[in-house]
C-alpha cells in the first residue's frame, strides 16, 4: 500500500499539497495535480476528503460549494454529494474519490487512480 511516508523517501505514490492550514475548517480548496483538478475538503471535525473538483452535472466548482458534515452542495444547481462515498444524495450522479491524509501538519494526496463508486455505494 502507498503511504505518505514513502513520498518523503522519493516515491511518487503521494503528493504533498501543503500545510493543513491551507484549508480552514468547514471549507474546500481546489488543487491542480498534473492534468487533474481535485477538490479537497476539511469538515468542521477536521476530517479530510478529496473528490473530483467539478460537479458531473454542469461542471460547477465543487470546492466553492457548501460543506455540511460529510456532504458538499454544488454552488451552481444545488446537487448534493456524499464525500464519504462519492454518491449523489439527491441525484444519480457520482464523484471519483481520492485518498487524502494529514501527517505532521501536511496534507498528502494519493496519486492512485480515483476510487470508483460501486452500485452499492462502496
């Protein structure tokens, strides 16, 4: 399994996004990694989530959406998505998720392929 610690030793499995302070509690930020654009959220409990940065409905900027608990609401048309599994809450759409962790005050994002949402939501 890839780990943030291995990225510190030269492995390319994870990328450091910077200080945890870049994302205030209850907000999200967009990060560009190569050709990918990822929205990283930090809920009020301090948990981190990483998903596609744009809504699959009309490409709304999800990092600008409203974050409540583990749910983000697209700022364009109000579509809701679970950040824990990527599934639409009030729609049949889904977001690809990526693994994201905090280690020593730094946010690390996995470069592995995004997690796919299965039919049962796992």
